C-alpha cells in the first residue's frame, strides 16, 4: 500500500452543524483546508462555534452536514488511529496520576512498553521544561505548569495534528506570554500542524501562520488573515510595526463580523 | 537516656511525630477531663449506679468480665463484618450495573433514595423472624441491608461525577467505554466509595448489636448487654457497650487505613 503524503492535513468541506436542542446553528458552510506544518488560529466572539469546529475535526462532535478529512482519512478513522493530540482550556489532568503517568497515559493506551514510555516521558518533560517534577501530583503544580503537562501529554505520541481549545485562556497574562513563546519553539522544533482556538487577537497573530476569523452565530468564516511575520519569532516580534498592522487587520474583521459580510467582501478585506 | 530513645528516628520523622502529637493533645485533654467530670459528678451528687455507673466501675467490670465480654464482642463483630462486606459489595455491584444501564438507573434511583430514608433498623425483629433468630445470619442480613443503600448511592454518585472533559480526552484517544470506566470513572469514584464505607462500618455494628437486642445466641454481645441490664448489672452492661464501641471504632479505623492506602493521591489534611 503506497501511502502518499496528503496535500492537506485537514480538509473541511461544506460543513454545517446544528444542535437540535434549541435548534441552534453553530456552524454554517465552513470550507477550510490546512496544509502540513501550518499553525492556524480560530478566533471569533463567544458562541461563534470555534470550539465546536475544533471538536468536529477531532470527531468529538458529529457534523450535521459536510465532510471532514484528517490525514486523508475520515475524522472517525483519524481519531481511531490517534492522529491528533488535544489540549483543553483547563489542563484535564488526572489527580491520581503523577506528572509522569499523566504524560504516559496515551502511550499506555497505545500499548507502548514501560521502558519506551519512560524514555519518551523524559524527552517530553525536557521539551516542556518540567524535568524534576516527574513524580509530582497535578495539585502540586501551578496552572501554567499543569498546562505544560497537558501539552506534553498531547504531543507524547507525536501526532501529526495538535488541536488546542483556548489552552492559555485561564492563565495570567505573563504566564500566557511565556507559554506562547514555549509553544512556538516546540512547534518550530516538531513541525506538527496546529489548530488553535483563542479569544486573544495578539496571541493569534503572534503564534499563527494563518488566522481564521469567524462571525457570530451561525459561525461562518468571516475572513482569513495570512500572518507573514518571519520565524523564529520572539518577544521583539510583538513590537514590530507589521505585528500591529496584522492585529489591526484581524480586529477590523472581527468588528465587521456582525454585518454579515458577503464572501467577496470578506475576501477583499483579508487581502 | 533520651539519646538512646531518639536513635534511629530521623529529625524529619521526629518533627512529624511531634506535630501529630500536638494535634492530638487537645482531644486527649478533653477526653480525660470528661471522664474526670463524670467520675466527680457521680461522687458529688450521689447518683445511683443504675442511672450512671462510675467510669472506674465500668473499667473494673470490663476487666473482671473479660472472659465473657470479649468473646461475645468478637461474635458480634464477625456478624457486623459479614454484613458490612456483603452489603457493601452488593451496593458497589448494584451501582456499577445502574451506572452502566441508564434506564435501569432512572427506574431504580428514586426508589433507592426513598428507601435510604427508611429507618431500616425497625425491620430488625422481622429479620429475626425471616432467618433463624439464634443464628448469626439474621444479624448479618440486617447489617448488610443497612450498609447496602449508602454504599450504592454514593458509589453511583462517584461513578457519575467523572469530569466530562476527562471523558472527552479519553474519547480523543479512541478509548473504549470499559477503558474509560476503569481509568477515569473508578478512580474518580473511590473517594466517594470510601466515604460511604466509613458510614457503613458504623451502621454494620449498630445493625448487629440492635439486631441482637431482639433475640439471639447467648454468645452475642447485644444479648449480653440486654440481659445484664435486665438483672440490673449495669456496670457489665456499660462494659459491653464499651466493648461494642471499641470494636466499632476498630472497624472504622480499618476502613480509614484502607482509604489512606488506596486513595494516596489526595492532598494532605483531608478529613476522615
């Protein structure tokens, strides 16, 4: 069987999601393709369905209409094949497991043997700079450290795709900026594709290669902004004029969101 | 002298023991003061021994009658233990089934919660009629029924209180329902289960002793307490109650010890 590298890691075609309870249309006619190695942020007002979109990609929510392809497979097959890792807003760690065992959980489910698990956990602890906390329990760690454990767990089995649902939303500004830097350097090192849901414009611009701006319910793509800031990015990136231009561009798109742009208008704006 | 005693205990351990001792001191002081007050009040107001014997008299009876009291206590303790094990296991099994099959749960839970409010101990004479009143089985049965409901209700609550996010995470790993049950639901439920087991350990001892008040073998503690009270031998009746208390506390302490062993991840300073 010849396995060809698919052109897109994620292909979303004509996706609509309605929730029967309350007859809410969360997502309407979403078309979006993600190339390998892209860092794509989904940004939009609360309730615009960006988290739902993330869950549809992860096959945690079923679409009402349309198709989602991950690594050339259906979303269901991709989940069964453990093609993606996920990070939520709170770290979702298991209190009864140490840091090591939390990170090793997906590896256990994949049936890795003990020695292989231990080696990988050590690598991951180094990656997220938590060496020395291996035997701590989650409640002994700060919020930022817990989220780093959660990222290490999501990356432990080297998934091609990383789904992140407002991972730093509950953290204070300083921790958040530090973790942004860490996440960028991890992404530059590993080259995985990232889908990143966020509320923060500057965070989206700083991290991403593309920012997908969504309109309020029913969630549609209001526009896509290509972020052409050079890599590697650092603290100084946030002070560049180009950074502010891009932030303004995203903000404009978000501001116009309510006026239900025609697709041509949206395209014009995101040029 | 003291140098020899301290040898082999690390400074950290010594500090920890010291801190534990300090935490216990107030309780010990209050206990000793209460016993002293009890002794003093009886002497001061010349209270009749059938109303309230002196602690020293109870202690003396406990020693004098040790060859009848402790075997009787052990007999009753075994009944309580049997009922505790039977009722708790059945409660956990029922909770597992109800948690697995939702319709079963919605049909049975309202009934179970209503049944939980029934004073089951009132059924003790009925159980003596159903089983042989002289055999331990009738007491094991009442203790088991007393333990069943709290354990079932709490275990079910524990199994259902797993965080939806944790379950979503497991689903992202394509984990089966059984894997989710074993790795998320059961560990989440364990603290709830132990809370229920602590309650059940107390109820089991009450069930066995009270069951025996309505008739039972002459080897049983409840029968002994009742017959001694009837012939106005109150020191011995009180000594019997003391034995029942010590055994009840022992069972409770055993559950707490098991909890510490199993639920090791919880932060320090939990209540027990």
